[in-house]
C-alpha cells in the first residue's frame, strides 16, 4: 500500500511539474509572438566562451599545457567539443601567440590542427576547414623524416614547422561559439 501511495504522489508531482513547465513555455512563446506596443524583442545567443577559453574572431580557443603527441592532443580537444586550432589569418596567429604567452610567460612550440598525413604536401585542418593561410618558417614545410603535423612558435619569428606527429607538445584547441 505504501508503494502505491508513493507512486501516486510521484506521478502527481511529475504531472504538476510538466504542466507548470509547459505553461511557462507557452507564456514565453506568446510573448515572443506578440510583443507589447512599442516593445522590441531581442533574442540573443550566448557569445561567450567557457571558463578558461579565450574568444578570438568569433571562436573560442584554449591553450592546453599538457604535452601530448598530435593525435592525443586532437583527441583531447575533441573530448571538449573542439579540435586542434585552425588558423585563418596572421592576426589570429598573433592572438594565439599572445594567448600562449599570457599563460606560459613564454612561447613554447605548440601543436595546432594542420596535418598532411592523408597526402604528403596537401595540408588540411583537423576541423575540416580549408587550409588557406599558413605562416611557415623559411624552408618549411620540408617533410624531412616523415613530418606530417604543424607546430607553431618556432624560432625567433614564432613561425610554423612541420614535425613528426609523435613528438609531445602542448596544444591549442578551438571551437565555434
């Protein structure tokens, strides 16, 4: 008998909660469909990045200090709903350098999402966006010794180098807002 009573009470609570929620949704829908006279309805999507991430050019970036190989770094980014960073223009590359410097007080060599592992010489970003911008160091990419992954912050000019993907490096993840 106690079980039946508890079950009935739970069903009643669930029904009331659902009814209240549906009522609130209906009220919001009606308000959006019929704004008051002289009122403007503005619906905004959140444009902020999660804690620890930095917004740059409409995307969120995160420096990951843990040294991983390129595949592990990509998988780590994916676990956060991101990919290793694709870089679209010089200003973005400089912002990533600044972000890394702010966190590390230096410019460690860092994985980004470029790779030509599928076909040597055909560079792709791990997030599937076109590889239209690059900041290769002089003489790079040279694929010396099977180098299929891109690291940034190389040398004094903090340019890009192709490197064997098995090296451990910190990384930068990126995701759309």
